[in-house]
C-alpha cells in the first residue's frame, strides 16, 4: 500500500517534470507523448478528488493522529498535498497567526486573555490573521493521558485523583502505602519506593494532567496548571518517550504519558476512580470524557471545558483534547475546499476508529456531528 | 663601485617591475579574499553577540529575579522570573568531569599512537579514533540513554558507596545523572583531544628525543622529558576545543540527563540541565518575545563562557610556549 503510494507520487512527480520540460520545448515527438501522459495522469483522479496543498503546524500530541489521517487522506486524493509540522502548540499558533500555515494544531484553545506585556490575545491575533473573521477551535483529536507504572507483581492498579496527586507530589512514597492499599484490596503491593517521572520540557500533556489534578483533587493539588510540571519530587525526562523509558527501566516508577507511549512500552496503566467506580482506559471511555465536556465557545467555536471531576460511570477523566484552529472565513477558495475536505475526513467515524489503534480516544458521534456542522460552515 | 651600483640598478628595476605587475593581480585578489574571509568571521561573531544582546536585554530588564544567582525559571507570564545558577553549575561541572575523564585517556592514546605502537598499526588506530569524532551526537545520546546507562548505574552506586562522604559523590542518585552525561560527553570529546594531541606529539623534534636517549633515558623518561613538555601547549589547546564541545553539547545531554527539582545538591549523581539542553528542551514553546529573550539571555551566558574558556586557554598556551622554548 505504501509502495503504491510512493509509486504514484513518483509517477506524478515524473509526469509533472516532463510536463515542465514540455512547456519549454518546441513541437517534437517526445514533448507530445509526455504531455499526453501528463494529461492522463491528472485525468485518472476522479472529479471529486481534492487538489492543492495545505500546511498545518503545531501540537506534537496530535502528530501521530494527523500523520495517519494525512497518509490515508492523500491516498484518496493523490493530487492533494497536506503536511503537518509538529513543532509544538505555541509555535503552531504563532505560525498560524503569522499567516505561514493554513491551520494550527493546539493542545489548548486560543487564549482570550491578553498576552504578555499587553500584546493582543491569541484570539484577537487569529481574528486579524483571518481578515477580521473569527478563528474557530475544533476539537478533532483527543488523547488520553495515562498514569503509567512499573511495579513488579502488580497488574491492576486503581487510583483516585487524590492519591494520584499525592504520589506525584511526593506525599506518598512507597507502593504499599495504606492509601494505595485501600483502593487495591486483594493486590499484593511491594514496599518499593515510588520513583516519579515527569516531563522536563514544557508540554500540553503536563498542563492537562495538572488541570485534571486541580479539577478533581483541589485539596491535594493546589498549584496553578501550567506547561511546566509543578512538583518538586522525582525526575524530569525529555518528551513522552523519555518519561515512558524512565518508568520502564525503574522498578517502582510511575509517570504520566500519552496512552500510546504507555502501550508501546508495555507499562501498566492505572485505572482511575473519580468516585463513580474504577474506569479502565480505553478509546471509548476516554472519548466519553469529551462528550461530557461543556461547550465554552460560542456558535461554531467548539472550545470545550472538560469536567475533570466527573463521577459519571465509565468515563476516563484524564483526557487531552487537541484542537484544529482554523479561520471561519478568509482563506483562499482552493485552500478552503481542501481544508474542509481534510477536516471532514478526520471527523469521520471510521477515521476516528482508526485513531484508537494508535492510542487516541474515539470521539463519540455527538461530538463529531457538532464538529461536522462547524466544518460545513467554514467558507 | 659605480659599475656595481649600475648593475644593481639594472637588475633591480626590471625584476622589481615584473614582480610588481604579476603580484598586482594575483596578490591583490588573494589578499582581498583572505582579508574578506577574516573580516567575515569577525562580522559573524559580532553579529551573533549583538543579536544575543539586543534580544536578551528587554527580558533581563523585566526579570523579577536575580539573573545570576536565582534558581527559578519562569520566563513566561506577566512577571517573568528566571536565573541561571543551576544551569551554570551543571554546564560547568558536567564539562569539567568530562575533561577529567577524557584528557588523561586522550593523552595516553596519543602517546600510544606516536611512541609505542608499530608504525603500520598506528594509521588504522588513528583512523578508528577519527571515526569516533565523526559519529553524530544524537547517536551518542541514544546509545548513552538506552545502552550505557544500565552499566554506568552500577559504577555510580559503587562510587557512591565508597566515596559518598564527598559532597559531589553523595547519594541517593538517579541513573540519568550528571555523572552519566559527563561520561558520554567524555567519549564525545575523546577523539578531538586525541587527534590533536597525536599531531603535536608527532612533531616532537627527533633531536630532543635522541638527546634524551643518549643520556640513557628509558622510553617513559623520553616521553616525560621530551615529548610531553614539547606537546603541552598543543594538548592544552586540544583540551580547550574539547571543552568547547562539551559546554555546548545539546542533544546527548538532553537525552541522558534527567531534570531534578527541589533543593540544590552538589552531587554529580543527581540530575540537572545545561544551558544548551534547557534551550533545546523548551524551544517548541517560545511563544512570546519576552520569553524567548530569557532563553537568549541564557545563550548569551553560554557564549561568554566559551569565550572566557578560550581566552584562558590562550593565556596558558602563551605562557607555556615561552617556558618550553
């Protein structure tokens, strides 16, 4: 499959370069044949297929999902070129507001409060970039954050938000602490020291994990959520891969990582009990958290406010929702068509199900229908 | 007399003219090119320094903490507060430890290659050392983080048990420690220091060595009395080049050394961040000019640090040179 795509791209490039040669040369047999082959190549794609190029930039958390979607999307639309540069949410928003990219991926919706030093807020800057039209935050990719652990002999671990906060802040220091034992009756917990791993780089994962702790265990976690981990215990490792690697190589290790990292490294994933019973992390249970979220934006601006303290049974509450930030209006017509086509593709139920295989939540139909309405309204 | 002067005038004027005319074109172009290249380097360095200063100063002006002594790092927000004390300490100590490990080994390897090994083996050995220098630092980083760390941990535990009473070796440590990073750094700078030292040792005048042998010196005494004193300035400048690489190394440090917050510790067995690794770590989230400026200010300190190291090296080399000659 990959081969055929490469071959097709190669063929396209060849036809394109031949066509360019044809432009410069006089009538001769070779130019005739190459121009016909070029015409044949463009004619082979169906009329409905989209073409053009589209550039996105931003969050690393949604990189794998977007890359996967791009790969399958461009298979169906061989003349379209979509690229996504995962440079970080901040950088993505900056490039979007600067007009360098067509859409941005971000771990958090555009900020509405003024920037540092009295600069325009991200929302206002984005509005300016969209020629005075609103920019919308569309939740399209949601990634569960897992509490990954490595404790010998413990296959199933249930934690409450309060206990998670105490572990990560260094107030609970051994795995057989009564607070953990109480939640896991029947499990044999060793007296191993808890080694906490956190993200040393600034990260939306950290911010969302802290938002969860601040929302669900406000008595234990009092710091203001930010991209920098607030705790003083444990070790900071670079990127999710570093945290997962640290937990994996340390008996008694625990860390918060994107679900895919926990799966890839075969870490134990803690079940979370917000008060409505222990919930195992799955694409569906995490997707329900997005469904339960309150809309915080107006109209088609679908920024969400997650209910971290939710006690609804079956909802895995630690979820990072990433947004696609797009102009509601004001993009060039050909780009708009391609952007809408691509976003609709990501918002399909089938695509979302595919994302579950690589560690993302499956967004429920209720959320997807809202997103689709918003995408349709882009002009 | 007159005939002599006449002949010399005749000789001098045509040859002088000829030399002048050929020199004018080739020489001028070459002189222009080399002056241009020299000026280019100076301009680039000046431009870097000016860029760093211009971007750093506004952030430093808003800084709520003492830039040099503070340990906090919150460069964003309305009231940024950031200081480089931790970064400076980790950068310097990790590089020093790397030097302590690498330089003696490098000198040993260089002496082995120039004085001890049979000539036909020296070449492949030297090539192998040069090959180490060509390995990209990301490869060292991955190798260090995923392979070497497991072995270093036991070394570290052993040192901690035996010498734990010395503050720099005090525990409890973590596997991804400054020490582990330093060891990888030492492997990275080993080939640079070795290659240059080897070149210098090979230049030792045969007369010096033969004189020592004639006085009945053993091989080690020849090395000690002739080769090492002659090569000392070269070894020092080689070490400084290595130190420069160690100070600025980014990606391997980022991969290997974990961050540890909390109380300050002198221990090598704890984690930390260097200037370069912190800048690289957060580079994706430079969202405002003020915040970026804080990192640029840190970069400026690293720039000055390497400058200072080079200046000290210059002074040392000049003094040694006078002594040996």
